[in-house]
């Protein structure tokens, strides 16, 4: 079954690439990462061609929950343990930049994507996580982050997080990229890439630089450690009453839900209960996961009627941070968002556009694909 977002979005169609072409930069992949990269390059006056195998935002970017969170999927204490406090703070600020960019691009380009800033609720699944959530809130509070701890619910509310309609956002941003001069071809699967060429069927794009924005599918074109992992969701018909005030994620980000302004409830995740099955590129729902999503729904909104069930493929990196930069073979990459691309990719699109243009950026080392 298709996602609620794709079902609601007819979308323009862009013709496949049929003839050889040239560009300053060729981008492979038309999810949020590719489209944001195209947008930023085109706005900087760079001649850009984007090649998408399916349609814009048809893969993970059209199948997610639409949360715009700050930070990585884990709480801040866990992020400090993994990246060190200094880098965890740099990553946090980078995702705040992502939020600010989304806000600005939506306003400037008049993108109708139901963008709202109702905050997010981070909920503990066990005692250890609760301790970390409390400590994270205390630490980030000292950085002027607006966060509120709710002891009775063992949760922390991050007041400035956002939510949106991901397909409308990405497809309208694609339109803005085209208005700024980018070319987009759908139905155009790249079968081979090098640092200055992309092969699509019998046509070729010769380019000054090539950027892979192929997330879960990156290892089909380059030697990079991106692992395909499945995520599943469901959506219901609109409910007249409010069940959830704001997007929530629990159990270290493995379980999440939100209620849209129109009353529809969305529930996703529970991958941690079937980690052995939820790998690979198959966009297929399973009863094992969907039963869990149904179980949660029955507890909180037993009268809600499920209208959509879907699956999408995420691209996991080895350390849960995206790979953004130039690879050893000279091809650039902007991928590996580890289930968090709406939180990162508008800003990594800006970052890779700068890197390709030779603009120095202080964040480059954080996301370099060459890191250990
Ligand atoms: C169920 C689910 C819930 C999620 N919830 C959230 C959330 O709430 N917040 C959040 O931040 N993130 C969330 N994510 C993760 C988020 O959706 C992804 O991180 C993000 O969409 C990745 O964007 P992308 O552009 O890198 O990849 P994609 O959207 O997967 O785009 C990659 C594109 O590359 C194309 N492609 C691949 N190979 C080729 C080729 N050879 N030639 C041409 N094109 C090619 C594909 O067709 C695809 O369109 C969720 C993901 C899932 C599955």
C-alpha cells in the first residue's frame, strides 16, 4: 500500500533523460537529499541536472513520519557517549540549522507543506533511558534549548521541533530548484557513475562533478557502507478529537507517532522488535510489525480506522551520521541518513553544494565519507 503522503500528492511528472547532456553538476537521486542539493546549487548559479530512477520523493522521502527533530535519533547523553560532547553539540547545531533552513525555504518559496512547530516529545522506554533523557534536557537547557521535562510521563518536550508533509515539501522544493535553473529527469536510473559522468540507459551526462544522493541504494553505485533498513508505518482516517498534542518518539527513537492537524493519526517504527527481518530494500509491510502498530493504536485510539499501511527503506551509515563529501574515487556523496534525513538533508544539501563549489565549511570533518 502507498504512503498517506504519496497518496495525497499527485505531483508533476518530469520526462526521462533520453539524450546526452552536460552540466556543471549531475545529481543522482531525487529524495530530500538530492532535491535540496539541486536547489542550493541552482540558487548559486551552478548548472545542475538531477536524475531520479522513480519519481521525486517516491522512496524514503515520501514514506517517513515527517518529524523535523533536532539532534540525532538518540537522546543527547547517548550522542555524547558516541561522538564526544563537543561533536554532539556541533551535530545538534547542524540540525538546528536544518530547521532554520526549512523554515526559511518554506517561507521564501511559499511551499504549502503543513509545516508546524508544535515541539516533540521524547519518551523513555526504560529507567536507563529516562535517566539519560533527564540528563540530556538538563545539559541542553544550559545551551538555551527550550526543553521541558514531564516527570509523570517520563518524557522531555523539545519546544522548537517541527513536522511537515514530506512529499509536498520535497516536490515543491524540486519545483523551486527548477525555477532556479535546475533540470530534473524522472524515470532515469543511473547504471554507472564516475567523477565526471553518469550513464543512464544509452544516454550519458558529462559533468564537472557528480553527487550521489541515493541513500539506501548508494552501494549499488559506489563502495560506501550504507545499509538498507526497512521502516513501517500506518495512518488512520481523521479523528474528531485530539489524541496526541505533538509528534512523539519513544524507546530510543524506535517507536513514533503523531496526529496531523486534520485529525489523522500516524504510527511508525517498532523495528526493534523484528530487527532480523527489517533489513534490505523490499518496501513491504509485515504482519509482525503492523500488528504492533495496531496494538499501540488500539491502546490510544481504538476507534481509529486504518486507511494506509506502508514501508520505506532507510540508509544506515556505520556511525548513524550521514556521509557528506568527496569519496576517494572523486565522486561526491550526500547519503546515509540513518532514519533521520528530514532532520539533516536540507542542510546537508546546502553543505555538499558548498563543498562541490569549493566553499570552506567548518562542518566538513563531521560528515566526511572518509572518517573511520
Ligand atoms: C518509515 C520511515 C519513517 C521515517 N521518519 C522520519 C522522520 O520522521 N524524520 C526524519 O528525519 N527522517 C525519517 N525517516 C528517514 C527519512 O525518510 C530519510 O532519511 C530521508 O528520506 C532520506 O532522503 P534521501 O533523499 O537521502 O533518500 P531517498 O528519499 O530514499 O531518495 C533516494 C533516491 O535515490 C533514487 N535512486 C537510487 N538509486 C538510483 C539510481 N541508480 N539512479 C537514479 N536514482 C536512484 C531513489 O529512487 C530515491 O528516490 C523515516 C524513514 C522511514 C522509512
